[in-house]
């Protein structure tokens, strides 16, 4: 399978669309708030774990060329360098 060249902005846009349209309602539970969801933007498959490493490994084992994107469940940003994380209450 030939990889489609996408900019990082296009990858982020596709991942956010997948998250909002089909994944968010399944993963955004109280026990998952603060965990990472890693999304394969080509297949729509996703996995959840505490920091995203195991999810990324799992998805890469299924598709080594996967375009992956991570979203922190319940937050506006995946990481913060200043220590403040703003919750996303939608």
C-alpha cells in the first residue's frame, strides 16, 4: 500500500474529525479522563492507555506505516510545558 503524503495539519484535522464524529462518545468516560487515545487516521482504529505508548505500539504492530495522532481525553491539549492543563467540557 502506498502512503499518502499529508501535512501535519491535515493529519491533525483528520484525527480530530474522527475523534469528534465517532470516537469521543465511546472513550470519554470518567475513568478515561486524562488518558491518551491514539488514532490511526487511515483506518479509524484507536487505542487508549495512560500515556499513549502502548496504544501506539499496538496500532503500529497492526500497521507499521500507520499515521498516528494522539489526543488527551477530556483536555484541550495533549501536553503542557508550564504545568497547567485546561479541561474541555463539551
